[in-house]
């Protein structure tokens, strides 16, 4: 039996978590790329193919949706479920970091 996708289980890969963070405010794809690069001081750089694949998977999982608008650019935002999954993933990573700190202190 195969493992379920993180997009379905809510256990997101880093790139998906980054995109959800960027979509706390509605943004179009290029703005997501710019935001992540700027906020991470250049350490998070998503190319267009990775970004749009991730956006498609997040939308398919119901975590983001496209806003209606007149602009030629597609603008996305978090759904209620997307915000809940984002918060759970942040908490899970906080717990991991706390565990890592504890282990490294004892080493």
C-alpha cells in the first residue's frame, strides 16, 4: 500500500509550507516567488515550474483557491483548511526544533 501524499495528509513538504506562508496574504505566482526570496534573504528560491506545480497540488488539496478578478494574473489565497494545515505544520516544525535543541544540548 502506497504512502499518501503530504498534500492530502496535511504533512507538507517544505516548498508547500513556504508557498502557504506566502499566501497568508493573497498573491499571484510571481509575487509569491519574490516574497519568499525577499523574506528568506535569498535562501528560498522557487522556480516557476516548482511553484506552479506546488500551487496546483495545494489547490487540488483544497488548501488554496484562486480569487476571481479582472487581472490577467491568477491570484491565490489560503482557504480556512489551508490556514489550519499551515498552523499545524508550523507547530510540528517547532516541536522538531525543540527536540533537536534538546538532543544537541546533551551531545
